[in-house]
C-alpha cells in the first residue's frame, strides 16, 4: 500500500489494496475484504477504483481489526467488472470521506442508582443493500453501551443481508420482507412505526432506498424521535470540489453527508424525489 | 474602510473573487451558496447546447502542490443550462458569468445566442480545456485564427461583455489574446489549466485519471498564471482580465491583480481551504490593503507595471 496525496489527513489519491477475501451475502450482493484501514467512522464512504473501468462511492461495512469490508450490489458496468475480480486482484481505495452517523455517548450512571446502567435505545433501519453500513454503526453504538435494534428489509428472503451477523452480534433483529417470505410481511416502516408506538427510542438511523428513508424521516419528525438518514448522490471527487453531489440547496453531500439529520434532509427539495446524474441532469427515484 | 468593489466591463462586483468555471457549478443552489460564502461573482460550468457526458471516474485528485482533473466538460445541455441560469438569477444579484463551450467553431454561435436570451452579466468562452483533446482535438485557444474565429461568431450573436478563456499551453499567449480582442472580445480569462499532464499509480500500473491525462491546477501553476496575466496586461493594458490559475490565498489574489488582473478566478483553492476560503481571503486582502494605505482594491490593478 502506498500513501499519496492527503486532504485534511485523508487520501485523495487512491491507495492500492488487494482483495483478501470475498463472499456472497445474497443474490448479486457480495462482501469484499481488504487488509488495512481507512480510519473511517460508521456511515462514512470511500471511493473504489477499478483501473481501466470506473470509480464509484461505497459505504463502509466494516473498518476495524485490520480489515475493511465493502458490501456491494451488482448494479451496473463498474460493479459487474468488480464481481469478475479474484482474490489477490488489486483495486484502489480513496477516503474515508464525508460525515458519518452520530454515535451516542455513554450515559454515566445516575448518582443515586449505583451500578444501574442506563442504556440508550438505538434503532437502525436498513433497506436492501443499504443495510451494509449499519452493522458497523450498531457495533460502535453497542460499545458505547446502547441497546441496538436492527430492522432489516428486503424484497424477499433471498435478498436479505447482514441479518445473521446482526443476530450474532446480539442486536435485536427484526425482519420485514415485501413478500413475507421471512419476518413481517411489509415494509421496514411498518416495523418501526410499531416500535415507536411501544417504546422510547433515543435515535433512529437509516440507510436504504430514498423513498423509504423519507417515510422514516417524516414518521420520526412527527413523533419527535431523533433521526438520521444516509443520502446517496452521484459522486465524482468525493472531497467537495466537483459539486456533482450537491442538493438543491447547494450543500455538498460528500462533505456534510452522506449522514444528515431528518430535519436537514427534509429541507432538501430533492430528498425522496430525485437526484442528479453524471451530467447534472435530474433523475427521479 | 477598504473598498473591495471592482468594475469589470461595466459590471460591478462587490469583491474581485469569482468562482472559476468547472467547480461547484452543477446547480443554481450550489452557485448561490458560493455567493453567500463570500464570492463577488460566479461562473457556471461550461454550458453545451447538447448533453455532453464528460469522462468516467476517476476525474480528479489532489496533492500538496498541485491538483489534476479530467472531468471532460460534463453537462446536461441547454435545457438544464437555462434552468440553472434562470434559477440563479432569482436567487442572487451577484454578477453571473456564463461559460460556454462547443465542439465546432460554428456551434459556438448557437449556444451564445441561446444563453444571451437569459442575459447573464458576462459570457466567457471556453476554448482552452486541455482534457478533451482526444475527443475534440487541439483546443481552439492554441491557434490565433481559430481563437479569433470563435470570438467573432460569438460576438455576432450577443452584445454582452465577452471574455475568452485562454490556454497557457501555447507558444505566445499574448498573440492569442490580441487576436481575440481584435475579433471582438472585451476581456481575457487567463489561464485555463496547464498541460495536459499525466500521473500513474505504480502499484496498480494504471493512469490515475480515467482519461489518462488531465489539466493541472493548484499552487504549482500560480507562477505561470502570474506571468501570463502580466504579459497580457503589458500588451493590452485596457483589456480587463479574469486572472485565474493556482490562486491559493488573499495575498495571491493581490499579487495577480497587481500583475494585471481585475477579477480573480478561484477554483482549486477550495480543495485546499474549503468553504472558508472566501471569507479568509477577503479578510487577508482587506488587512493588507489597510496596512498599505490603499482605500480601493482597484488601485492595485496592474501596479507592477508602474515599477
């Protein structure tokens, strides 16, 4: 691995990493493992460069104990090329970039209730391959003493990812599938709505289809539950120069995002409605 | 109190810092935000008549001393250009420079005519991008006759002030500047990025930019920009210049204005300093002018030539 250009301590020139391992999470969804670290925080993203093909942004599924994991869905020419690579093949990584999810501070024990630990209740909601960065987020919350619930949604059982790892990590894991093949039949929003009505939730964080996140943001704002969403926009530079990822208010999602509060997200007229393509054209969700 | 206002081709700028073309110009909201952060004016990305895809990623990276890009002039075409300009005029009163581009000399006329209807304050003609040569051939800015021909056709379609953005990658930039002024340009923008240059990643045995080559900007090219602006101002003292290329501080702005720039185009500095650049550079400029007993920033324009 080489270390090249730094931007406020972050590499903007790619570093070479060999694919150390990979496995299938679900149909067309694969986790790639690289040895090293990007010094990332949960919710941040990196740029993965496939020389001679393209470079794309991906949220980071794990970055600790000397391993970086990227859970990637095959959606187009760049990821199709990535899926043909073998162990030992090298790619380039830049980052970590952007603003991740807020991690709640550990609550000190109350003065008159010695030994009685106070826990915060964090609910993470992942839709499809948007679930990828949430386990890393949940693990970090749990290390700070929070109780973590993971709501994972997919169209069907064969598309579910990270559910087993979530259970193994001791997170309360609730599943929703559109066809009811496993878990609740319906959407993650239905599961979250039920939770909100039955227990006090200190923070909801979500990553997945934008329409799902918008519904969650609206629900949380209405119920006064703090909420953060991870907004994906077309990225070119990843460090605030090209302007490709700006919202309609002109804010750069590669820097103030991808993770922003529900209030902030709702102030973007494009949130849940459209994003912009590589030439800056509007593309509906 | 120091006055930072400058007059450029009859257009009043609250301060001489303008966002250079190609940076943060994808939406009106983004450009308006740059004004809120302190820019005196903004330049759009290069506007095409038809959608233009640009290059694949990676399109840019930075180092301590220089920055490289090969975005490839991506743009969604005239319909989006109209939307951006119209929305931007509603959002801000700051002067707007519309940068236009075309693949053929004759096509510059039609994009100029379409943009003229929207009445930006200035039209800037991009004939000097060094990272689209594989697609478009040698930039028109590398030939006196081609540069003049583009200027002439745009001049015939608009009465708006015209600035022509020149390339430093020529034998004599002053000759090109004279030819475009003779053809009807009111102003010069100097300089576009240097090169193209090339960098490879030795571990991946691959060029760092998908386009293999890209334009070089950032602090390393500032001396080339200063000399180009100095030479153009010496030859054409009555032609205002948007001086750009590696400006990285308030002192750089003053230096390049003293060499002959009226406005200072800022691009890569935002990589090195982020959104705070505008505020900090203005504070640095104001402090220097105050300490050196200048009341108006316009007094410094071209003063090196009086030494």
